[in-house]
C-alpha cells in the first residue's frame, strides 16, 4: 500500500490517502459526468485530512446520503462519501460502503493512462424517494 499526497487545485485542501490504486471508477450520473472525477474507494481510516474540516464545503442532493466535499475557493472535489445503496441496488446485491471515494486526479504521482477504468452506470439507477 502506498501513501499519496493530494490536494485541490489551489492547495487549500490537502490530504493523504493510503491506497493500492489498481483501478478507478468513472460514473455517468448527472453530477459525476459533469465533474469528470476518477474515483478510487478506500476505507474511511485510510484518508487523512491535513486541514480543518471547516475549510471544505459540502454538497448533497437526492437521497442526501452522499457527501461531496469540495474546495470553496477553486471548486475542485478531492474526495466524497458515496451514497447509500438504493433499494434496487440492495436487491441486486450491492453492498453498503462506509469509506471514501478519492478523486485520483487530485493525487500526486499518478499515471492516469496506466490505471484501468471501471464504468459505473449511475444514470440507470432508480432513486428511492
């Protein structure tokens, strides 16, 4: 496992993450498609924020179970807490995940061309209301 240094564009938000990055996830839901993040999931104790939580802004939508943390200055989202599975996803066998999705585009020393991309079809999920 390697420790990576990460930050937003302006470096106001800085963090470390321990990970074996063997793939990234690219989702086609409306927010991920526009954001363009390439995420890798890690256990919650593997991410260490190096600035106060108050330096981050939070965005939530839909079921409000996902927490998207971003820099209020440059707007970059370095990591997020994924949403809870919907009833449809649970029925299909999706397990709940209690960790972080780290945007590997925000990590130093990553060769994005060398990492396999797993497509996630979030646009096809029917959300519970």
